[in-house]
């Protein structure tokens, strides 16, 4: 019998994208603080910043779509959430934005598009005021809390401080019970409307349960009380603003409508009848609008 040599297949033979290797990583952004980061695809970088109290997994339907359309997609867990470190301090927007800056620097990213959902809009805006938008070419605010949620004399339509105090008390009393009820409002679930399965609603509840209880409370303070109004003028890049007009968590008139009036170069899109969690309920439209914005 003749000897034969069998050559092991190479990555090229398998038509395997080498960039997909080692795509899950931890990036140390501060002493004893490591953030869990997913990094997929090739092309211009898009950073997806999740909402409260979720984690990067909320972007499941956007990651797949954007990677297939030739973008490099980076999604990370904010400190205190998902698989990232859960330090006791550092849940103010300056520190959270410093974390974002470290990700951009350590991955040596340029020509970035920042996409912030809900609370994540805060990091997007603060990155411009704190870091002058270094390396960022575009920005997107999705169902965002920007510019200011709290009721004050010069923001009379805002949420009363008592509402935030009631939320904090409910989280301290029964965090998972709070998240369960919050999730239904988040996705617009009611007796008539059930836009997602019970199993998927429970999955999102589980993602929220992984968050540090302390981080959950401190981040709620940050997005409830931080005033970004004077920072909107620092955003000098093309900006996409998307919000549902049936958002019961972050009302559109208090947030994105005002942001669209203050950010110089923006495209403002209202999703009729969409709830807060439109990254799932209106995922196809959101994906198409994001892609059109990225390609423009």
C-alpha cells in the first residue's frame, strides 16, 4: 500500500474568517475593572452601548445584521452589568465614559460610529463633551434618555424626583420582581399587545438579573439626574435620533424631540406606536435605518 500524505485544511481552505477568532475579550479600563467586550466582523467600527439594566446581549439582532453588511461591531457590558467587573464605585457618567474611551483607545479604533440605547445615550453625549468626540465620525441615539429626565424649574415636564425614589425603593425591596414588571412596560406588553414571546421576555429578565444590585441603583441615579442639555452643542458629527412615540419608559417629547432640536446635524425618525424596547419589537426597521445612516 502506497504511503499518502494528508494535508490538514487551512483556515483559507475552510473559508473561515480569521477575524472571528478571539472575538470575546476583557479590556481593563481602570484598576481592577475589566469590561467584557465582543468584537465581530470587519470594516468601519460600530460600538453598541446597551441600556439599563441589560447587557450587550440586547443587541443580538443588530450585531448579526451589521456584521453581514460589512461593519466591525463592538458590543460591551457596562461596568456592573453582564460579565464585566462589578466595582462598588464608578457609575457616574464621567467614569462610564472613561471606560468607553479606554475601549476605543485600546482597540485603536478610528472613524467610529457610537450607538447608544436609552441610558447609553449618556455615554455618547458625554464622550463628545469630555473627549471632544476623538475618533468618532457618527453617532446614534436610540430611545435615549438625552437630554434631561428630571423635573426642575427649567425642565417642568420632567420626571418628579419622587418617581426615581419610588423606583429605587422597589428595586431594593424586590429587584427581580421590579425587572419583571419593568420588562412588560419596556416592550409594550399588555392584555391586547404581546410583541414578544413569554420565553423571550423571561430571557431579557434574566439578562437584567445578572447586573449588580448596587450598579443597578447607582446607574438609575445617573441617568435620572444627569443634565446633558449644555453638552448637546459639542456633538458636531452627523447624528441619528430614533424613538418610539409609544415609549412609556422614556417619553419621546421629554427626550429625543428636544435632542433633535438641539443637535445641529441630525436625522430624527419617529417610530409610530413603538415602545421603548424597539431594538426587538421594530428590529427590522431599526436595522435598515441604522444601515442607511452608516452607509450615508
